[in-house]
């Protein structure tokens, strides 16, 4: 029997949606005010979902303390109160859209989890705009 456990986290970050191969006019046309050269920020809400079998020894799929600490070290410490474009190496060449941020978070967490666990990321950029990514 598979069960999904979830942990919610939060981080604040600034970014600019900008394709360096395009003119400023094209970037503004595609990304609008999100292409502001002075950046803008979001209060991101993150939900990490881990799906797997319940361990009969512990009754857990995953120890939530482990998941909490993993999110802190791999996501919050890396991204919280940062300019994603300028301070997070993953986005030096990758546009930090919510979609790309969710994939980066997934890729940072996945190597620390058991191979048989399914990982799903839900990232809210605003209360009404969010993305999901899973393996």
C-alpha cells in the first residue's frame, strides 16, 4: 500500500524572467513586467510530496524530520532571500520560471531519497499561480 506524505515550506526570492538571446523589447513583450531589469520577488510556498510504502518497523513512509531538514538544507538555505538569477548557480543559464524552479528543487531533493519513493513538487509563486512536477 502506497501513501503520500507532504511537507510544506516557504522561501522568499527575487528573479527576472529574461532570455539573454533576445532584445529587451522582445523580453518585455514575452515576460511583461516580470522582465524588469531591477528584478521582482515572490513569497514562494513549496509542498514536497513523497509517496512510498509504509515501513512496518516505524509506521512511516519517511521520517518528517528528515524531510524537513532536507528541504531546509537543499532548498531554503540555497534560495531564501536570494536573487535567483545572480546568486543561485542553477539559474545562471536557466530562466528562473516557477516551472524551472520546481524542476531544480526536485533534482536537488531526489538524490537524497530512496530510489523507490516517488517525489512530487508543488510550488506556489502566488496564491493563484502554481506549478507541479513529479518523477
